[in-house]
C-alpha cells in the first residue's frame, strides 16, 4: 500500500528536510503545510484540514501518516507569550492526535526541554519530565495530549537540531568560521547535535514502519559534545582556526529562558525498535557542512 504523508511545519528546517526527502516517492502522496496553510492556533481549521486530508487518503487507498514538525520554537519569546506557545505546542498536537486516532499514524516531534537539564547520564524515555521554561512546559503538554488521544502515535524527542540552510547554531558558526571571526561559546551545556536531514530520514522510517512503535522514542545523532566543542568542530571542518573559538559560561549569556545544562537523550530504544542507527555527530556535521548553504 502506498502512503499519504501530511507534513506540518513544512517551512521549518526539519519540515523542509522531510518534504525534500518525501518528494518524488513513487505512488506516495505528500501534503506539506506551512503556517500560511495550517494555523495551529485555529482548532476548527486544524481538525477540518486533517479530516479532509484523511478522506482523500482513504479515497485513494493510501495509508495516512502525519509527521508533525510544526512548533512554536522561539524559546525566549515563549517566556512572555506562553499562551500562544501552549496552544501551538500543547493543544494542537492533541487535536492532530485525536483526529488521527484509529485513522492513521502520527509521529510528533518533541524536545529535550521537557527535562530539567540537571542529569549526568542520558535521559531514558521514561524519565520524569520537569521543564524549566515556558517552551518546555508547552512541549510537555503536547506530549501528554498525544498520549491521551491514544491511537498509533509516537512522540520523538530530539535535541540541538541544525541544518546548513536554515537558521541554527551550526549555520551561525559556519558563517563566523568562513569570515575568520572570533566567537565566544558556552562550554557548560552538553548535548547531542542532530542534523535535520538525518532526523528526517529517521522519522520517515518510523512513519513507514508496519507495526506500531513505542509511544515515546529519542532520536539524536550519536555521541555528546558541548556547544563550545561543537563550534570548534565547525571551524575545523571548514578549515578555519579553531582557536578563534573561546569558551565562556552560561552566566555570561543570560537569557529569558533557562537552557538545559544537559541535553543528552538515551537513544537505545530507537535502535531496539529496529529503526536506522543515527550517524556519530561529527560525521553528520561533516556531511551537513558539505551541503552548500541555501541548498
């Protein structure tokens, strides 16, 4: 059976990778919706859009899969606009899950920010959530809403997502490296960088899986690194002097929303589910930086 794919957040860095990956798949149908076509603050509109899409998928005899890559991702802005973040990140995933329950598969993307960031070992999928920011609280609400709806749905937590062609830490560091500019980067936050293209491939594999998947999985690239060492790696990969990157602390970069000091997620259940193993973060970074900016 062919698949009908609905990609939300299609203009974001992950949504763009999902859409590009799915384009041209023989027999499959791809509907990619950005914010201009799917307003996640409009419950009636969200439900109607999904119902109409499901009707079309059923009429065509295709298996429906929703890849929900849409989110309110302005972490600092959420501190003063938590109401909007809660609707987009908390309520809307529940609306999607309710419409998909019993009708098809939902893959919902979540974040390391649902944890408190104080761990010293990778967070297991069943670790208690304890978000410290408005953004994290809104995403935790979304996870609960998806679980409450039931059906064939999986929450996939990820962290430190980047691509070469969208605004991200890696793109910013690449620009600085190519200009030969010095930069100060925090060395007291540790996580697992995640190339959006690799994450997209994993999410599509999860969507294609014939049997139901576990309700919560973690998917990042393999290994862990500080932001400081990630920046140095970007400079090295681009042939710039890594000593232009100097370490600093989070205290020197105070922001409205607290950042997790520890964002490493346990990805073993992903592998146990038979899903594709992620690349080591350094190899993924090397491949990402080989893609021309803007492509």
